[in-house]
């Protein structure tokens, strides 16, 4: 994807061949800063503190974290320590575990002296695989947008999205935004309603930033506006991302997604979820009961950071001192509210049979 005409990815190997560059998403939209990761601990902190975020990008960062660890200590103990350091960085996104399992499966059987080179090679593969998967999601999701555009020739297709499932949440293209970018490139008139997505405001800070820099028309809205827009037929479809999809089609995504799905269902608005196959967790049969929901610091709710009129970045408290806060980072949308799952292998029904038929190798991996 492009930032003011220049191509960027969210993470990459630096020119020295071993350190890792990543866009520091905590500094957006006000500052564009590149962070350099030089150790496994750097990667773990980047994931935990949300320098990087989004399930696919978390997986890619973890893979490079393992490679950085093998550069420092490629022993069996070093491999174990790296895995244990990274796996606890964030609990909800299944791509983290998937990437670490892939790295461990590649590295454990080989000579420790060969592990560093093999780790970088496998991490590079995981990164490139993510890009190709997202291109597939773009192509399959584009068909949904084209079908709506064909029914209203000359009019704008309005898409509502929640949180940031754009290229900043992946290596490139994004998941929920991938069909939007492709539609834009194909000349389809498209407009995106961008939920601000409290408390971290990933929609307002990140989705709006990347859409704006790529030239896609969009409007940032408060989180509670979506239902009103749907009631007045101002949304043609909703496309969101996900951090984990259960075997039964339940979808775990940023807090507030469930409410958007309820509003869409009540107003007959198609509600799609875009996901790469590593996000499917066939080991979880009931998303509501079994997916762990991360609870983050209350500071994310009580405090907000923004740019002042004179250009300074300031953090202010918006909640009275002494008021308790809760900060559940995710919720689970039951499969019955999901119109379809946009994957690299097509748009699927949100049920076990459809997921299993499309991704039999994922079932086999979950059974091991």
C-alpha cells in the first residue's frame, strides 16, 4: 500500500539483513516513525505495547522475533525461551500462536548452528504468505462490492468498517480494507464509514490515516453512529476483520464489533468478516465460551492523547479520578449474525462444514 505515493509495508527486514523495521503505530496519525527491532524482547514489547497490532502483523512480528532470538542464542534452551517470551505477549490473536508453532516446527529438528538462517528464511515466507493471502481476500471481497455497484450504477458503494483491519494490521493490503483498496483501484466509486473504535481509536487514528494517504474517500464516525446510518440505508455492507475465528464460525474482533453485527442484522445490511486462514482456530468449538478475551490497562479508557492547536502532543484524563474502569479489548460475534467469511479461498458460510471443506490442512494441524 502507499503513503503519499510511496510504497510501504508495515514490517520488513532492514538493509543490514538481520534487524527488523516496523511502523510505530502508537505514534500515528500525528507522527510517522519507524522503529528498529534488534532482539526477541524488542519484538515481544512491540506486540504487547501495540507498536504493532492486528492479528496477521502480530504473527509476522513474532516470527521475526524468533529469528532475532536465534541470532543471539540458537540452542534448544534459547528456542524454548524465545517461544515462551513471545507467546504471552498478547493472548487473543491466534496468529501469534500459529506463527510461533510454525517457527518452532521448522527450527526444532535442525542443527542449532543452522537455526538462525532457517529462522529468517521461514519468517520471510510467513511475511510473503500474508501478502498473498490478503491479495486473495481482496479479489474475493471485490466481487461483493462489484455486485452492489452493479445494482446502483453511478452511485457510491458505502462500506462500514470497525477498528483497523487495514494494511497496518497485516504486512500489506489488509483484510477488511483489501477489497476496498482493490475496488478503488478498479475505479469503483466507494466510500468508507470509519468507526473511531474506542478506547484506542484505531479506526480514527489508523484506518482513517491509511485510507487518506491512499486516496480512498472516507468519513470518521463515533462508534455509536453505525446503527443510525444503517436505519437510513446509508450503509451497503459492513466488512470487519478478526483476531480469531472459532471452528463454528464465531468471530472474535475488536470490542464493539458484536453491536455492529446486531445493528446490521436488524436492518438487513450484509455483515462480512475478512480473514486469512491462519486466523481460524479449529481447536476452539465455541467462540463465546472458549476464546480468551484480553483485558487491557484502564489507562486506555481514562486517558486520551492528541495534538493541541499549537502542534504539541498531549495526554489528558477524561474520566474522574477514582472512577473504576473496565477495558475488554475484544468481543465475540456469533456466527448467526455473520453473512459470510471472506477468505483467500472464497467467501464462505460461517460454519464448521464450510471452513473444514475450504481449509482441511488447518484441521489436521489443530489435531496434532
